């Protein structure tokens, strides 16, 4: 099996990882999704950072839509990375949630056997953890079989829980009906969605915003338990103070464990979650000797 390291292998990923600045060291590249406010097309995390996006989301009467990068965008990144490296590992959002990985695969056909495209069956915090994990493996020195085994474990074990602050943006995006959104708002219902196996599934429902952090921590501790081989991340949509408080709650509930990082949900994911969303992710750490 071919050996891999940062000296010969570059890392690409899409912007739904919410990692606009990639891991330090080696060659990494983020390929942005598109966010469209009507005829205005913007690049996720490039033309529009989270702060500017949520301000526009709240004020613009046009609800945005999202689109995967075209194959040409991936081909351009692969060509640049391969000019100085033998290979590219390209990690992406679940194919059940976006056509992004298919665009990457189509672009990779232009570079036979030089690009490995991976459907991580995850998004946001969990995808970020996969990117960080593979980067750490390459930094330590690894091979194709080890990367493949890590990704398989990641697909099976990564979990993410996201609580929505409002149902307005699911309704505006056509994901739920107006009556359902109105009823949820009147009852102060905050749904907790679970991302597992590459799908977004309905989880619990919390009555009242004040109960959301405790419910997220409860969901996370049910997954983590006594394990210490999982990376823990916090995500938020324009709610940095609540995210910091949530991280402190996690570390109190899981003694000896710490939150690896706090990530702002970017435009591509935030379009559907809306401002105020808060979440926790847990994903396996890579096998580093």
C-alpha cells in the first residue's frame, strides 16, 4: 500500500467543513460551495464570512439557496496541488446531503490515480474532524490502507447534534410548512437534529431556549460516555457567547475531556440552520503512533 505524508500528499476539502483556514503545515485547499441570494452568487467562506452572512440572512427578503462547486472548481484546485505533490486526498460532505462529492469525483477523472475522493458521510463539525484527522495522519506518516480504515471508522462513529433557535429558516427554505413553523414558534419548540450516517435525522425537541444547552450535552454524553478517543467540537450560528458557555458545560460534564475547537457555521450550512443554532459534534481521533 502506498505510503503517504505531507511531503507528497496534499489535502482538499469543501467549505461545509466550516474550516476556512485549514490545518497548519502541508498543502491544504478549501473548495467553496455557492450561496445564492437571487441572482447574486457568492462563494461560501470566501466572498461571505459567517458574520456578514447572518446579517444579510436576517435582513434580505430573498432566502438564499446553495449549490455544490462545479467540477471545474475542483479540477483547478487539484491541478494546482498536483503541481507540487504526487497525490491529493479530497474529503467531502455526505453525498446524501449534497452533490459536492460527485462534482469532485468527476473532476478527479482528469487526474487518473492521483486524486482520492472521499465521501465522509458527515458535515460541519464532523467533516472538520475528518479533515483534521487525515491531516494529522499525513503529518505523522501513513498509508492508503490506514487512511481508508480511519475514514470507515469515522463514517460509523461520527455524530453531530444541532439545535435550531428558530424554525423560520427551515420554513423559508421549504423544508417545513408555514403552519408547522408557526406552531413551533408559539410553543417555543427547539428541534435537535442529529447528523449520523450521512443523513440529518429528527432528534428530540426542547421547550424553551434555556433548556437547549443541557439537552445538547445530554445527547453528547450519551455518545461519548467514558471514551477518550473522540474529538469534541462546538458549532454555532452567530452565537459565540452561547458557544463558549456550551463548551464549558461539556468540559464540566466530561471530566478530563476538552473541546477541541469552536467553529462558526458558515453560509452553506447556516442557510438551513438559521442564526442562533448551536451544536456539538464527536468524531474518532486518528490512530497516531
